[in-house]
């Protein structure tokens, strides 16, 4: 009669039940019912504790002949052999790691907004805003100045600065009026729409955004070199640059108000406050940041500065999406415009 044992590699061995065996006629094979039942009952425990089971027969076992006949057919393959790191497993690990990293980055950007309107309202607001921007800057304010007996070309540096301030304020008020009129049917809006708050941990994000200013400036220089002016194109200075060259303090102060206060307020309300969250109804947040940044760059009507403006819009979009607050993006926008203004004064 053969005797079989199962040795487990832990300090305390369990008490085994008596072994019952039976002989199958015409077959030279003996099955151990108790051994099989013990193995299958402890299968789930073995997977958790990863015990090493060595089941062998002692028949013919001696120190001189240490070879033993293993009954591997009673055990699942994963219990007998350690798991090997195959190339496919390593490939899956890399994919899962990259997916987790991407999910972490996307979760840091923020989740989608609750958008009560459709693409029709988004398109309506943006088209009306572009039309108002063009009509006010090209027709309404110049016509009002003409009716008052003034022309922009004949104005002094201070007069041109005041003209720019009035134009910018009027365009900003028109944009806010368009938003109010088009979105009035959806009031009250969710709490995270057009939010202005001093609370929150957004100051660190603004500081990180400021650290991107040198890179944006480098990108601007690269863009200007990539798309140089044609030799026949006359080089003209803007009214801001002319007033800076003239060193007129009143004109410079008025332009500082335009670029550091007026423009950041209404541009952030339109592009970050309205367009970016609205796009999240149809696309992920990161994609909405990119699309709104392209629209922001196109609104400046300057092909040679498209790349830095897109990058700047993405930085401000990330800051806004993380905080759900317009104040940080406005502050960052104001600091960038101030940085450019001071760079022109050197």
C-alpha cells in the first residue's frame, strides 16, 4: 500500500483527515480522494497566501535517490509554477501606468461643467460678440468721434489713449450685454458659472503660470522669426508704442489701464468664462481648453503671434479649469499684459 503526503511550506501543519483510496479495475492507477478534496478546498487560501505545495510519493524515496514523483496533475498550473513576467504582461503594465498618469493629469485639470444650453447658443453668442467687436471698434466709436469734431489721426498721444480706453470699455460692456441677453432664459445658472472669488488655493497656480512668461516670450520671438514681414511691407508703430516713445505719462497710464484691466476682464469673461465651459458639453475639458485658446488667438487678428497666444490661452485655461474661478485667469492675463507693456518700455 502506498502512502502519500502533502507538505506545506509554513510553520504549523494542518491536521489531515484519513485517506480513503479505492482501486479502479483494469487500471494501474490509484486515486486519493481525501488528498484531492483537501487540495481543492484550500485552493482559494493558496491563491491568497501563495503557499508552496509539494505533493509526492515516498515510494522508492531515499537519500541516495532524492527524486520524487510529483503528482502535478492534481494541482492547477498557476499553483505549481511562479508567475513569470512575460513581454505581454510588461506591455500591459506600461499601458496601465501611462493610462493612470494620463488620468491623473486630466483629473487635475478638472471635470466638465453642467451646460444648460446647446451649440446654437454658443454659436449665437460668439457671432454676436465678433460682430459687436468689429462694429464698435471700426464704426461706432470713430463715427461718434467724427460727429464730435475729432478724427483719430489728428488726436494727440493722450487723445489716442483715451480713444482706445473708450473703445475697449464699450466693447467689453457690449460683450457682457450679449451674454446677459442670450443666457437670460437659462437663469439661474449653476454656481460654478462666472464665479469671482478670493477664496481657494489658486495663488500657487497663478505663480506657476507667471513662470511660463519667459517661455511664451521666446515662442513669440520664434513666431516672429518664422513669419517675417515682406520687404515691401511698411513698418508701422502702434499708438501704444508711439506714446511710449514719446514718454507721455498720462497716455502711458491710460494704455496701462486698457491692457492691464479692461482687456483681461472682458476677454476672460467671454473666452474662459463662457466659451471654455460651454464646449465641455461636447468634448473633454482639455480639448475645450485647446479650442477656446485657438479662438482667443484668432480674436487678436495677428497671424504672427498665433502660437504664443494659443499657448498663453492654454495656460490661462488650465488655471481657470482648476479653480473654476475667473479671478485667477484675469489676474494672470493682467500680469502677462503688464509684462509685455513693461518690455515695450525698455
